[in-house]
């Protein structure tokens, strides 16, 4: 591996110039592409990128390649997998013959189908659960010495080809049977067909191990579903409102209630109160999930509209660039075909004028697009504000009903308590209340104070849960809108900078042509 990364090599960073050169080299092999495609404003159109044998140390500056499906970074000196978060359409990634020691930085590559990490320094297979579409994984000639670490790949149900040749685990002579047994869907192992005979033999040999693993995986899957369900409830801001948890919390920190539960009639009041509170909580829960789905659909619709808007303006920009390129080609040809310096000078001035016009047109188009995107964002903000406000008002109304129930419960228990005090005065609680609790019924003020404290505690629990839901809901909306605005400003600034860099490039190119003539 190190033969591709010499100690005396001049290591370089993966900056924008390197990427432009790589795109330019690709474009030079593709006659259908224009030279201008190498500029930053066109990075989003690149589908494949080859940055091989460059002695680069890091993965960086790929944020603009939003359409990239294939990335070749093999035979470099890369030590860490990073900088790939924006490549959400990537299907092919080659990082073979580098210096990578840890599997990481792949969590956004949900569409990845081919991953080549041959000849690196990886010892543990990890952090790959997100690669659900992965079909081919090559990690040959690394440092994997435990065949069990490969079991991490069992979660990748689409994996069909696996290459682990050249790892220390080969010292385990039956590793092929182990893999054959634990990966029933695998078709190729180390460049060879994985036969049904090998799978059957492996299944027999590792029968107990496989059953144990499957049992563990079932438990993990149950936990995963539970966690996913809880996360959904949290995203809807209604976690733990589908059952009696709020009601239980109201009484959990209310030990004094235990002292009056044995009073005739109190249990019935408590049970009725609990049932009614749970019903209201379930209303909030169901409403919360429904509103969450509506908000989620609204968010997806917004981003789809934004993407469509950007695509429309990019098509307009492409048309302007196409017409400009034709004009520039004609101008360049005219400059090269004449030896008259005065004519060449006039042509150069005309070329620079065309470049200035292009800059104005692209800049105006950018501001027009930004204005449209901002208008879309304002409309989305208004829609989301209405949805959040309506949900908040409905929820607050239901919580108000909970407080009404608590007030009614408090009055009923007070009535029962007064009757208990009267009975206590006649010493009629001998068989009803335990001796340890008798003193509470012998003093009316103590009993009323206990009930009032309980009442305040219950209302506090209701108010706190209401406040938590509404506060988190509004914070979510505020954070979302703020991020949309910040992203829009950042991308607008980036696109303006790209236009300026592209114009500078065109001017230098025009000057170079004039000087050569």
C-alpha cells in the first residue's frame, strides 16, 4: 500500500484548484463538455469525479458536488474518511490504497452500492449500518484479525459481494465457512462464487452460533423499533401521553394521598379522575401524531418547491452560458485568424464586454432566484406558524380540561374528607383507616392543607407538561426557519462568489488567447 504514498512525496490538500483540474481532465476526455464546466458554478452538474494518484492527505471541498454518484479517491495518502456528508447521491466510492485506519464518515451515504477500502489499515468493521443499499464491499488487505467483526455486515441485507482476502483473519482456516454460514444472501466471497454447498456446510457447523446471533438480533430489532417509536413521539412532542404516565406522575410525588385512599368513596373518585385524564392525554397524543405528519409533509413540500425553483433558474443560467460560449468561440476564432493587432484589440474589448454582460445577467438571475426562494420561505414560515399555533391552541384547550378535571376531583375529595372528619369525631373510622393515619383526620386544618398541597402539585404537573410541549414545539419551528434563512444566505453568497471567480477565469482566458495571438 505505501508504495503509492512515498515519504518524499509532496503531499497536497484537496482544494478547489485540485478539483477544478480533476474536472478539467475529465472534460478534456469528453468532447461533449465545455471547458467552462470546470468552474465552481458547475460542480453540481458533475456525476463522476476522479482524484487518483495525487498524494492528497484529506477529503475536502466536495460540498458543491451535490449530484455526484461516483467518486474515485484511490492511491492517495488519505488517513480519515470525512467531508462526504453532502454527497447524498453517491453510489460508488473507491478509497483503496490509502492510509485509513477507521471506518467512519459514511452515515449520510444512504444510496452507496459500491465501497472499496482495499489496502488500508482498518482493523474493525463498524459504523456501516446506514449503508442499506450496499451491494459490494471490498476490505481486502487491511488489518482485520477477528472474523467476528465481519458480523457487523449482517445488517446490510443487500450485500452480495464481499472481499476480505489478505487480512490476518485468513489464519483462521475456516473463515470462509464462517462467512458462508452467517451471510446466506452473499453470492461472492473473495472473487469466487459462494456455493450452496459451502453455505449448507457452514450452517451445520455454526448452527448454535447462528441461532444465538438471530436471537440477539431479534431483541435488538425490538429495541430499535421501540426507540424509533419513542423518537417519533418525541418529534411530535407527545411522548408518554398515550397512557397513564402523566396521571401517575401527578400522584408519584404525592405521598400524602395514600393517607386518604382508604376513606370510603376516595378510590372511586381517584379511578374516575384517572380514567378521564388518560382519555384527554390520548386525545393530545393522537392529535400530536397527526399534526406531526402534516408538518412533515409541509416541510417536504417546501424543500421540493425550493429544489424545483433552483432547477428552473439553473436551466435559465445554462441557456445564458450556452449562448455566451458560442459567442466566445466565434470571438476566439476571429482573434486567432487575424494578425492585425488593432482588430485583435477590438475583438478582445468586445469579448470583455460580453463577459461583463454575462456577469450582469448571471448576477441578476441569482438575485431573482434568491428573491423567489425567499418568497417561498416566507410562505412556508406563514403556513408553519399557522399549523403550530393551531396545534398549540388545541393542546392548551385540552390541558385546560385536565385542570378542570383536577379542580372537580379536588372538590370531590374535599367533600369526602369533610365527611371523614365528621366520622372521625365520632370515632367511626376504627375499621376504615389504619392507626398510623388516624391523626390526619383528627385535625381539619391538617387534612385541608394536605389536600391543597396535593391539588397544587397536580396542577403543577399539568402546567409543566403543557409548557414543555408548547415551548419545544415553538423552539423547533424557530430553529427550522432560522436554519432555512441561514442556509439561503450562505448559498447565495457562495453562488455570487462562484460567478465572480468564473468571470475572472474567463477574463484571464481571453487575455491569454490575445497574448498568444
